[in-house]
C-alpha cells in the first residue's frame, strides 16, 4: 500500500488523497481513485516500462523544469554512454530515438549528479529547473530530452463508472483533449468525413467553422427569445466556439485560464 494521506472535503464530501508520485498511477489503475495528478516524467517512465497503457494523460500545468542529458565538462557524448538516472526506461527510449550509443543505464533514487565523480558513469539523465545544481557539480547540459515538463491528470481511458457529480470538470478536460487529438490527426494528413458535420470537418475548414459558430449562436439567441430550453443550444454554441482556439493550436484549458484571469481582475 502506498504512503498516503486522505482528506475529506466538508463542502462536497469528496475524498482527496495525497500520495507519492510513483504510487498514483497504480491507484488509478486499481480504481482506488477516480483521477490522479502526477508529473509527465512519472507517467512516461511507467509507459516506457510497458505499464499504465490503460491510462490517459492530460497536461494541466507546466512544472517549470526539463529532462536533460548531462555530462561533466569536457566529456564527449559520441562515446557509448554509461547513464545514471531515476528514469531508466524513459531515458533509454529518448536516447535511442536521438541516436546516442548506450553502454549501460543504471537506475538510482533521488539525486544523480554525484554519480559522475567516481568514473563509473559518464552521463546522467535528470530533471533540471534552474540549472544551479548542475553547474555546482560542473555538469553541462548536452541535450534537452523533454522541454517544459508538465503536471497532468491521469485517468482510465475506458472508464464508464464515474458518477455524474464526481468530477464533471475533468470529463470536460478529457473531451477537450480528444478534440486536440483530432486536430493533430488533421495535421498529420488525416482526411475528415465530409458526409456529415463533425468536429474534424469543422477543424479542417475555417469557413465552415465560422458559419457553424454563427448558426449555433443564432439558435441560442432564438431559444432565449422564445423562452425555450437553452441548455442544449448553449452546449452547441460553446462546443463550436471552443473549436476556434483548438484549430489555432490552443486547448480548452487556454480558454478556461483566460476566464479565470478575467475573474481575478
């Protein structure tokens, strides 16, 4: 069992669990929690090990750090790398993708900067924020393997058991991430189905999207004037409107963050 603390909200009687980062994925997989939050590094390390394939990851907020390949000043990265890291599976995957020769990769918990001093290792893969610790140990950043690491939400991709009143907002975020994935598919050459109006078709055609936004806005106004149910019309209007920033490479979170910023001013 993981080392964790459980807190219950008085306002909504929901439970919130504070766990070690490496335990969170297992708790979501075992359905001990509905959703979890962890660093991108933790998620992709486990994914590289063949674990947590049933989980989705939705980036929420930058961590303000990066995953880098570092060596002592003067050490060549052309020779086979003997790597010390806390992320062995992820390091092997990223280094191989970049064409580095790898002699060995050894996993260590905690800080690995000191592993270069004894000569057993000629490189480290580690998380860097300010870079001051690396400089203090005379370590040079040779390559940024993941820039701008994110904190993200992990969830069961096939889960259908979430109660409607548990986490409506995270379900919204997942829906926005699905739209972003469709935008990426278009960027990679996917062809939308033109036989019916759908999100991928609207994302592929600026004029069609602009027309849809106008039509949905008009239908919402019409429902208001006629005192009809505005919920469905508002949902249609919000959905098509959110496609505009997604088409330009932003996310639904960008819109939400802007609304939050405005509420604070």
